C-alpha cells in the first residue's frame, strides 16, 4: 500500500475523530420532543456558551466541572418552541417518559464511529475530489443518526441544509480533475429518492416520518453521484438493515408491527454502504 494512500486514510480518520468529539453537544441540544424547542442549557441549568452560539464544543459544561449524565426537566432545558418541530417527528413515538434520558457527556464511541466512517470512505474513494465532500458531511450524518435514535426525529435545520451542502460541494468537486462521479445524476438522484420516500410516506404515514423524506433528498444526491445502480443499492441497503433490526426486535423483545423505530440511522448506514461500493467501483 502506498505511503500517500495510507496517509490519506490516517488524515481522514483523524478528521473524523476530531469532528466526532464535537457531535454529542449538538446531539444533546437537538434531541427534544416535537413540541419542545432546542435545549439552551446543560442538564444542571447552565446556559450553553462558546463558539457558534454554544453549538460547537465538547459535551462538557465548564460551570459543572464534570460531565452530566442526564437532562434537567423540560422547563429548564428548552428554549422557545421550534417552528419546524412537528413535521420531523416519526409518528407513534412515545414521549420522554418512554425513553432513556438523553446523555450529555463526551463519547469515545461517537468519535470512533465517525473516524471509522471517514477512514473507510478514504480507503474506498482514494484521492479524488468527492472524498472531501464525503468526509465533510459524515459528521453531520452521524449527528442526524444520533438525534433520530434519541428522539425519533430528523430536524429541518440539519436535513435541508445537508441537501443543499451536498449539491453545492459536489458541484465544486465536479469541476476538479479526477472526479469520478456525475453532478447531473446527483441532482436527479436527490429528487428521485425523495419522491420515492414521499410515496412511501403517503401510503403508510405510520411507517415513516416526514423527516425521513427530507433526509432522502440529501442521501439521493450523494448516492446519485456514482450513478443509479449505486443509488438503488444504498437505498435498498437502508431498508434491509432496518428490516433486520425490526425483526430482531420482534424476536428478542416481542415488538409488534406498530412499534416505532428510528429509520434515519439505517438510511444513513445504507447510504454509506452505497458510497463505499461506488467509490471502489469508480
């Protein structure tokens, strides 16, 4: 294996680890129920401060001196209601009383997962322009997966900007030499996958949240870069992973057909599989 190739993978992994350290804080702030606003204070009631209005930084409150394991009551931890909140929640999910408290603490697991995803993308794609797009967007995808796992919702402030960012960054990548994808197909892939999820949502609104439809726009843009077969594989992989997880819940926990599961993490995992295969084949 060439030294430059190994270096590229190492740099991508280091970037993923560094970005992954910053994920738990916004994940905690965004992991709220549909009728609540984003959290403005830590579990002990101290306001978030620092860069980007307190959104950037490790999940550790300087005023507390130590990481706090559980959120404070809703009245103390949330700000004004978010106008886009109701439409992003998956239907049929329970409230805070039915879920474990959202943790606010640093997570080596999140950093490791983000680093592993970025390293795998670097290994599959190599030194091509689109790799920069994938590793820039990977931490946001991890953040979305965590928020959806925590509260079964995908906030507009993440899903919609992610679609725009993917389109713009891939447009720049397409202008650079050695790019291995098609920006035109990417622009078609986003609406195509989004429309497919919209149809599924209209057919069975209890099975998908509208946030999943908006996330599909972003994932369709990314997968479409490598062509329609990759888009199909990535979308199918997401459904397959979700089905395996659902079957596992039925077998191990006696879950029923109406048991709600967060589908965003499986959509994102399936898209990662598609991008890895597309990068290897390009």
